[in-house]
């Protein structure tokens, strides 16, 4: 949501207040930091894929395209949420009377796990918007796994 990555929990399994985030940590020796500019020549293919996936999930969730956004979730999150109809209801709740103003994505990758922050510049951004969201590289692609 999101996260809601922004995606629910930028679009996550987290509480509705946890929709988007700003991530300002220095990378450790075992991780790499990249920002949401897809054309960044220093970003690897996996980083670019993660940034693109996080942006796509955020926009799909905010636009109410639950089925398309649902495809970005890990099976673990899908099991916890309980199905597409539950996810659709969650999106409706999170974005009721609110329009996000996305301002970029920051990622920090550590192996097959990543912390993703989608900046939401909207004055109606929820209090938890400063929290990073977890994405995991599963079966050859990044999946939202912040449940």
C-alpha cells in the first residue's frame, strides 16, 4: 500500500494506519540502498524490479484495483488476509475519502528480503506512514510480505 511498500501496509496486512512510509537509514555492509528513480544506472535489475513492483502495488491499491494488487502479495499474506474479498474490503477502508500523493520509493535490499518505503506527500497520510514495509524475493519475483 500500499505498500499500500506502500502499498496495504502500503497496501499491507498491517493496520490501516500503516499505509506508506519514509525510509531514511544508511545501508549496512550486507545491504544496498536504492531510491525510486527507475532510470538510476546504479540500480540492479532486482532493485529496479522491486521499485517497479512497489510503485505498481501502491497505485493499483489506491485505484481500487484489488485483483491486480492482490497478485503482488506473498501466499503467506494472502492466507492471513483471508481472500480477495477481504482484501477488497480492506482497500476500501484504507482509501475511503483519501487520495495518496506518491513522491517516490526507497528500498534497502538484504539478500532475499527488502525494506521498502513509499513516500506519500498527502496531508491525509496515516500516522504509520513512516514505517518501512517488508518485501521478499520468492519464486523469482518480489512479493509484498508485510503481514
